[in-house]
């Protein structure tokens, strides 16, 4: 299992990194984002969308749970499990359709809530704030299992 740690000191650095990271993603990729509120998950998705050439504005799908966007070559599915209480809730909203996307890339915020059903090759990105740095973040990228 490979692990990569990256440090950002601004939201722009997060977006720039995620934009480049998008070039490593192909249709069928599932990315699990884990971290506290305000740790940079949605900012990362904004950069990923920029890299996929999504034209729409990216916002957190906390209240609607799923946002679908179309990029130049592939779709971006942005899910948020923050308000879900269980895996059953995720399945009840049709979440399983996004775990094996043929035509896009799925990014799931608060993915630890559904970790037992994530696909084997899920890319996991843990977000952590840097103490004393208001906009500082460290991310750790690994495979779930």
C-alpha cells in the first residue's frame, strides 16, 4: 500500500494539487474524503472538478446528498454522507449506483460512514488542519483496503 502526504498552506494550493490529481483519475475511480468540518474536503473537490473541466460551480452537497457534474471527458459524482446515519441510509438514496461508476469519478465526503461497502480500490484521502496555520492542511492519500 502506498501512502503520500502533502501539506498545503492555502485553499489555492489545495485546489492546484487536486486539479493535477484529477489527471490520475479515470472513469470508475472512487475517492473517499475523510476529515473534520472545514478541513478542506470540498475545496479539494473544487480543484478536482477544475481538473476535469467541470464548468458548474462546486458546492458541498450536504443537504441534497448527491451532486452530478459533467466534465469534458467524464462525469463527476460528488456525494456527502454527513447527514446519513447508516449504510442503509446510503443505499436508500441509491448510493450503490455511485460506487462503481462506469462513466465518471465518484468523490464521497464523510466516507468513513460507509467504509464497509466501499470498493476494494477506493482512494482514501484524510484531511487534517495544521495547528497554528489558519489555512494549513495536511492530506494523506492511501488505498482503503
